[in-house]
C-alpha cells in the first residue's frame, strides 16, 4: 500500500509518500508545496491545490492521510489553516483516494510512543523508521509521520477485520445452539 501523508499549512504544506507492506515501511518521496504569500487567499488556495494535484499524479498513492489542525490563539490564522486543510482533504478525494484524518497526538503516539512528543522527537523517529531517507524540512517530516501513523493504523484495522471475518466464519460453520432451560424457562 502506498500512502501519502499531508501536513497542511497555507504557506507550506508538507507531503511524504511511503510504501507499507506487512511490518515494513519504505520511503518513496517527500517535500513541501508552497503558496505565494503576496497573492490573494483564493489564488493561494488554487496554488496549493494545483501543487498537491501534481504531487499526487507523480507519486500515485493508494490512500491519503491528513493531520487534523487544532485551533490557534489567532482566529484568523485558524480559519486560514482550516482552508488549507480543506484543500489537503479535497485534492486526494477528487481523484478517488480514501482520505483519513489523524489528530497530532495520535500521530505522535504512533511514531514516538507518546502523544506529547516534540517536533524534534518526531523527526528523529521518522529518520529511524525510514533509514536512508533525506527529509526535506520539518513540514515534510510531519507529513511522513502522518503517513507512518496511517500505515500502522490501517494494518491494525485490516488485522481486526481479518480476525472478525475468521470468527464470523467459525460461528457460521458451528452447529446451531440449543436453548438452555433454566427453571422451566428458555
């Protein structure tokens, strides 16, 4: 499974692509797309969309994972970040990719082991989990962490589904149970 992780931002949106198979992760690519801060907001959003669409076309991921943004102290910044996040969700969805969102604490816990890890700890663990990977900045490291989180979470979900399928098949193959009588009642 090829996963693209996205760390949305209006100025800089990080992206990272990994391939996950079983317990193995392999780095494929990472980078940052930017928008021109001198342009109007609508044009900046178009720039992000077009740049992400080009990355998706070049990388061909099977699934996308996007980090959920939490509110900032500045309401204007929060709204702009929300718009950039909308582009990060919309762009892969437009080409039919399943898109999953993860809270920053979940990403940190999946990669570092604690939900309160610092950015430096996340970047260091990404480097350890993806050796021989040259990370193109903090935003790209965060995006790779989101992709790693999704790969681990998706693998766990598949194992749960397979186990439930086996349990359901065993139950269907079992002979029907007779009601137990307790004190004259069924």
